């Protein structure tokens, strides 16, 4: 097709042979823009067709059927999730099944959940009130009950036919798994209050121009002012702060809200106008995978913070826009340290607290970046790139991790040789993913060698060293081009283009994941052996309790599964006592194993924990044969490192 990205790229490449090399960079950008425009046209056509089919299908559905479809979609997403949303979903189901008789409707279930929430006893026995302010928890419980009542009103009783329906709505639309910004909660309350007046839900910013918006806004604003006073220990009547609320309302109504392509851009302006803080932009530089709709809303407000930061810079005045008046609440606070709610899910043992994306980057000991680059030239080329995201681990000091992030740019002088259908002249546009030993290693002067192969789609990679020849990182690269094979190298200079932000995570090392298994490792389940990559949240696998007894424990979360990563693993060959056969165990070097303190057999109560990499040959560890419920001692015959996926 003459409108396809490939045809446009080939046509431009033919024209390049007639141009001088000084024009190459400009033409390269034109090629990239032309291909992108054609791809966008095709994407929009496909999206329009899909949207038209969806609209046609929904036009034949009743509101009740569409709501039913929404709830079914929530359940499907939660069933497939490997995150904390799945953990809370299963915890909710256990609570509802344990406290309901199947005859109560959604409203009654909501009241029961609210009552248990205020007591802090989700499993009927253990209380979280020693770790969470009871008054704060009570306010959050009331909010959750109110939110569920609203969803019941919007979705209808028919959307809550099963326990799964109830818990899917609760986790997806109500439960604050992430810490939620004040501005997000305020605009949500205004939307819900306006729904009471108008009877129809309206979205921001359109809601500002709807009838009854002023009434809804004033009601929520006055309630918010009263809550502020009460949290400061002062009793006040509803209506205090009315003049301040009225002034804010006038500013909102007087503002000319233009057309915003993204809600994050709108709230980047609207939240400061309303005097409501946005989340600290240094809190989440890389967006984590968000499962629930509430989690995605939180991420949208984090993007709004970055919009503000990019526009106004990192100044003292800008910092005031991120200064929260209240300590944010997250349901994960209930599982911090002792993790009571997670214990109610697994009913076996305490779990680690959740790490955010930046903390996981620190634990991995790596820094990352995404780059969009353009190169032009013959055998010697000049390339430039801009970083879409750059940041990560920058070093440990005892157990404290230092994390940095910034926008960066890079300029390189490259050489290459190989075979290409486009001849000696070369134009290339690509996207690259870089992995570095630390953030500081990413900056400054470096050298690289690598290669790439093209057949319409180009794939390549390179190894990066500093100018002293020491390894500091590597890249994986993707792009488009004519068939060919290239080997290349060069020198580069990388530098930040704006402010650099640093975060310090104190005592993080104690909370980093202790290890993992390769995807081809086998585990014992009630249904027989399974590969690690076949397991899902909710499956049960053979585990051991504190008394050294084997039992089947439920999987509640996959913390850091990566099906594409190659990692060094410890491979242990273990021979059970009294047997001539041996078994093989593969696991990460920092995974804990129970072993005897000396190179001789011992009792379970005498066992000590040791990193897999530190378990010596001739040491004694515990094993469990297929179908066995008792542990046996085994002697380590071999301990070596092997690459595993």
C-alpha cells in the first residue's frame, strides 16, 4: 500500500542517495515523522472500526447488561492478576464466605465489612489497631462503606449476585490499595455529591459547567474544612470556612477550562487552583503496573505532578504544591511489618511488605533508561538521543539505598561495517532500553560495541564500558530498516538535561526480595508436579512451617517474575540420607535455605538460615520427596552457578 509506513520509508531511503550527508539528519527525522504519521492513520482507522463495533454492540444492551459486563470484566482482571489487588480480592472472598450465609444482599455485606473494618479484625481474631490509628481507620472504613453504597446505587443490585461480584467491585472501585492524593479524593467526593443532585454522573472538567455543581462543591468543601479542624484537635461546626470555599468555587467557575487531551494535564492546573496538594513527584518516577481502576486513577494524579514539575521546575514554590496536609492512607498499611491482612489470606506465615517501583529498582542494583534516537551518516555516523525515562539505583550505604532520576540526553560518534541494502549511506531511527550498574555509570563518557540485524524489523544490542574499559551496562535496541547486518561501536557522552532528583530508602536492604526460582523449576502441588511458570495466584504448593512440618500453602503474590530475564542461579546437587539417588535444586544466590550449623546431621530446631550461594558442599539441608509430608536430611554434593531464565 502506498500509504503504509514501509512504502514511505523505502521511498525516502531511495531519495537519500541523492542528498548530501549534511542533510542526512534532517531527512532522518522526516522519515521517522512520515512513518509515524502513516502508522497513526492506520491505528486510528483500526481504533475507529473497533470503537464502532463496540458502540453498535452496546447500543443493543440495556444499562443492566452493561453493568453486568463491567463487573464480569473486573472479576476476570482480578483472577488473572499476580499483584496485591489479587491478594485483597481473595482476602475479601474469604471474609465474605466466612461471615455470610449466602442470603444477605450487597448492602448487608457492606455493613458487615464496615463493622469488621472498624474493629480491625478481618480474620475474626487478629487486630490491626496496634499499627493503625483507630480514628483514622474508622474514617477510612466509613468512607469505604459510603463508596460501596454509591456503587450499589450506580450498578444496581443485579450486579452483586455473588460473593465474587461484591469483592470485585470492592477491590476495583473502592479499596485504596495505593496512597491516594488529597486532590483525587476531593474531586471524587464532588462527583459523587453531584450525582445525588443531578441523578446522572458527569466527568471532569465538564462537571464544572453542570447544574448543581456549586452546591455539590460547597458541601464537600465544607465537610473537608471540618475534617481538617477535627484532625488538628479542634471541634468546629459544619459551615466553618464557608468564605474560603466560596472563593475557591469562584476561581473554578471563572477559569476558562480549555480542551485537555489528558486528564492529568487538567488536574495539574485544577488541583492547585482548588488549593489541593498533588502527590510528591519523586515518589513514583516509573509508573508501576496498575491493575484496579482506583490504582490507575492514583497514577493519573502522579502524572499530573510530573506535568507541574516539568512546567514550573523544582523550586520552593513548586514544592508547596506537593505538601500534603494529611498523612495518606493505604490498605497496605494494614499489612506492614506483621502483615495481618496477608496472614488472613494465607493463614500460614507473615509476608514481606510491598515495595514500590523505585525500591524494587534499588533492590535489583540496577539503573534503567528508555531512549529514542536518530543516527545519520556513512561508515562514520553521528547519533543523538533523548531519554524517555532515566533513573534507578545509585549505591548502598550499609542497608540504605540511594536512588536518582532525571531526564538525560546522549550524543555519540559511531563507526560501523556490514552489509546493507541501502548501500554506504545509513539512516536509522530506533528505541533502546539500557541497563546500568548504577545511575552515575549512565552519565559521562563511555564506549560501546554491538551489532544489529534487520529484516524490516531491526533488533540489536551493545555492551557499554567506561573509557577505562570497565563494564558499566548494556542496551537492547529495536527499530525499522532494510535487510542487513551491522557491527558497530563508538564513544558517547550522556548528560542530564534538567534537575536530578534523589530519594533515600533507609533500611531497605532488610525488605528486598530474598530470592526466586527459575521458570523451569518444578514444585509439588496437591495435583502433582508443576513448572514454576505454570503456577498462578491461588495455587497451593508444598511448603514448610516453623516446626519443620510440610504442608500445602497458597500462593498469594508473584513479586518479581520476569520470563525474559537471564539470571545467575545457584544449582545444588543434594543426596538424601539413606538413598543413592540425588536431586537438583536451582534458586537465586540470595535465597535462604535451612542448613545444619556444622557439616554433620542435626535436628530441625538446630537449623540456621543461610544464603544459597553460601551453602558449602558437604553441608546438610532438608528435602521433601514427591508426595512426602515429612522432611528428610540431605547432603550437598555440588554447589555451582549456572545461567537460568
